[in-house]
């Protein structure tokens, strides 16, 4: 697949539907080097997922039965929003662990929401059954070319905004976002994949030599808790021999607190996971290495203004 | 005074000490036109006040007795932070109404903090007494040329970032920020001054023909609750015959909620006050008029991550 062409086409396709997200260069967080942040949490529905959702819907013929998706929350919210904007029906399956913020986000979009006991994998089972039964189109959260190309637009956009970095820190759940980065940059940047110790499907897959099932838990599990890494992500990661790191829940919540305390940026734990690899010292850049960090989501609970 | 020169000098003086803040263009908030936002709440200490504080400290000889300031909270936090960064002592007087977020921000900066019963004016009395007694240098929150020139750097920066707007919406408390805008743009942009109905010192002054004392209360009072508009601001506002509007507390909290719900930007009520003039319909731009909104502060209480 010619990923550069796919991502460039995706950028054109979705440009009028997505929010171009700001970047800022800053110091702080206890680091002795500056970093550049991209504030993707200000994207529609509070995460990068809107990119993949719009790209999928706009590059396929959506059947009368509409759309179906399984999601830890952010993908479901994105599909529900994109479906509403484009006039399609959507049924979204989320696990209970999605939490009240994400569940209410999806409910408010007008989608047909189904809350499923258990974890992401259980929601996915039901979504697949619904797809088979109704002919609704499945919008995969991370392991589909249109999803990956959509997430890749985030990096095409960042590059056009003048990204000056040698190294990008990216949080990984099912791997759609980091696959988009690997597909876009094709070794032009060093990509550091960061996962929670308690939800590290990519890390485990790279260690085992192929995708394997992992247990998922922890503070970022409702966003990063994929049981098995996507094949597209795994193939890119293995081919490019990327650096895969894990961070503790304590490191994640500490980075999340620092983003609020020092920059008034309020993100969910997943949104602070990439930064946590720097603030915890899990990744130490070389002298002069320019580092950029993607803040990927901001759907915290409870509502901070409630 | 040659404000263009003063603000340009201030920009150079403070550039290594302040955070360049991002801008984003977006739609939403129930508006049928796009707006450009500048996210000044990500500034050091969570508001634009750091600009005026650094400019004041860096353009004066600070006495051995150090600095003194009275503040509703944000200015005090900025002076405390700048003093700490530059190695000066600082005593900060805040009224109880500053609230726990701002009081803890100042306390954590290492300043000598004095919490005073009553409102801003009471804190100011004590700050003046301390100045007279010790020879400490008073850093005025809004009505001093170095403060106004410092706040003006926000607009010089925005212009250099490619501001494309006919009209700027700016919240007003004591008037330092809007004076900086008026001093910088000198009629090149239409400036809309927005105040809470319950704290509207500029609005009252323009009506009366000179600064007058007003009562202050409401959700944004700990940031915008100046009892009397600064003379520098008043002179600029009268000379340029600016538009002065007021908004209700309900309009402010509604705009604040919309910023979080739609863009995951969490600001304090004062930070949403300028936007509230648009979302409430208090200001309706003409067809094709390009509107920009400054988000000026993000120090909400309670801590959203507590």
C-alpha cells in the first residue's frame, strides 16, 4: 500500500470535517530540554479518533443499516459524531469500563449506544454479531487501512505546521495512531511507542514476535486497553524496528497532573502517557535530540465543571 | 508615550521568560461563523499576567526589600512566579475571594503570602502600607505603563502568529490587558471590551465619563473584580471610543462549559467571559466580519484532578 498517497488523500477528504489542532513548544515538567506538544485533545470528540472515523465513512459506501463500532469510548464517540455529521445511523458498543464521561459523550451524539459488561473485547464480539445480523458497516477502532490513514493525517498536519523534531513520543492502545505515524514518516522520524505497563499489547507482541493476547487494566485502560495489537501496527513496528517502552500508572497520573499544573492542559490518562515516558525517565533523549509529544485525548471523568 | 516601541521592547525583554501561546481557528459554540482563539491560559501561572510581571521586574531596579503586589489571584501568582525565577523576594496580598486554586498557586511559588479579609481593594490598601513601610517595589496589577506594555506583548505575538481578524473580544477587569491591545493595535482592529454585569468598572466609567467605584461580585469577580478601572485603560478606551459590553454570570458559565465540552479547553470564568459576548448574542458580528477571542486565564477551583 502506498501510505503516503493514502494519508495525503485522507487529509484532503476529511479536512473540512476535522479540527486542525494547535502545537506549542515549551519547557518544564522537570525536563532539562524543551519539547513540542501537539494538542490533539482539542479535536472533535476530544481525541484523534475523529480523523479515522471521518476517513472511513467518507471513503466507503455506507449501507442503509448504517454503522457499527466497538470502542473503549473515544473511538465510539468519534464514530457517533462523524455519523451524525454525515447523516448516518450508528450503533456503538462500549464496555462498562469506558466510564461516564465517554458514555455520556456517545449518548449525547444521538447514536444507538449499547453498554456491555466486561472489557473492549466483549464489546467487539457484540459489534461483530450486529454486523453479521444487519449488514451494518463495521468501523474498526485501529486495525483497518482507512482508520490508520485517517490517524496518519495528524502527522501530515503536524509536519505542515513546521514540526521540528527528531523523535516523536506516541501512546499506543490498539496501535492505529502509531501505525499512522509510522506509515507517514517512514523512518524520517524516530518513533517511540509508549504503553502502560498494565496494557501493553504492542510491547508484548514485539517481545513474542507476533500479536498475542494480553491482560488490560490500569488508569488508561479505557483508552489504551486493547487486548491484542492491530496487525497493521505490528507489521509497521516490526519492519521499522521501533522503540517500545512501558510506563507505570503512577508515572501516567504524575504526567497528567504536571500538564494541568504547568500548562493548564487537562487530558485523560492516555493523553499523558507519551509524556510520562519522558517525565519518568523511561526515555532519555541524547544531547541535542529534539523531542515532540502527541497529547492524544482529553476525555476525563468526572466532568471538571460538574 | 510611544506604545509601539514600549511593547516591542517589552516583547524582546520578556521573550525568554514567557510561554508563546498557541492559537486555533475553529467553529462551534452555537455560532454560525468561525472564530480564532488564542490560548493564553497556557501561559506560565495560567494567565496573561506573567507578561506584565516579567516586563515590570526586568525594566526596573528591584530594591533589596523586594516586591509587593495586591491581587485577586492571577496577578499575585504571576508576580510570585516572576520574582522566584529572577531571584527576588515577593510579598503578595490577596483577598479571601481569590479562592483556593489561586491562593495555593501563590503559596507554592515560595512568595510571602498574606490573605486579607474582604475584596481586592482591601488587599491593595495593605500592599500600599507595606510598600511605604519597607521600600518594597509595588507591582501594579493593571494601571502602570510597564504592566500595560507587558500585556500588550500578547497582541504583538498574536499578530506575528498571523492573526486574521477584524475584531478582537477581550475580557476586562482592571483593564491592563485591553489597554495593551488598544495600545498595540491603535485602531487597526476593532476591540470589544467584555465585562461581567456584576463587575463592570470600564462600562461604568465610560457611561459616567470618568473612572468611578463600582460594586463587584459574581463568578468571575476573583479575576475581573476591579473596583475602579485603571486610568491608562480608561484613557485609551475613551480616546478610541471602543465598544463596551456586559454579560451575565449565566452567559459566562455557559461559555465556559462550551469550551470544555466542544474543545476540551478548561478555563476559569474570566477566561470564558470574552467568548460569552458571542455565545450570548451580546455581540453579533456583521456578515464576513472576522472575530478573534482571547482566552485569558485557566485558574479554576477546585483542582479538576483532585
